[in-house]
C-alpha cells in the first residue's frame, strides 16, 4: 500500500517501507501523531522564550 506524506516518503527513501503507516487515518495512530506534533510545537515556542530570557539576563549583567 502506498501512503502519502513527507514522513512516509522519507521512510521509503531510506528503505524502511515496513514502517510506513497511515498516521492520521488510523484512530490509534492519530492520537499519537497529534501528540507528537503538539509537543514539537510547544517545545519550540518555550525554547524561544527561554533563550530570549537568557539574552535579557546577559545584557542586564553587563550593564
């Protein structure tokens, strides 16, 4: 079966066709796929805030 999507394409390109799956169409996979996406988004936002706070502390310490 041919699944579409970036992740499935990359899995096929590196020879891991057996790992290709319907990530969003299957209810069991959809909850995990959405959870990973949400965690990835949240960690990125929190990292930007954290790094900005480090920059503020560094500039206050030098003045």
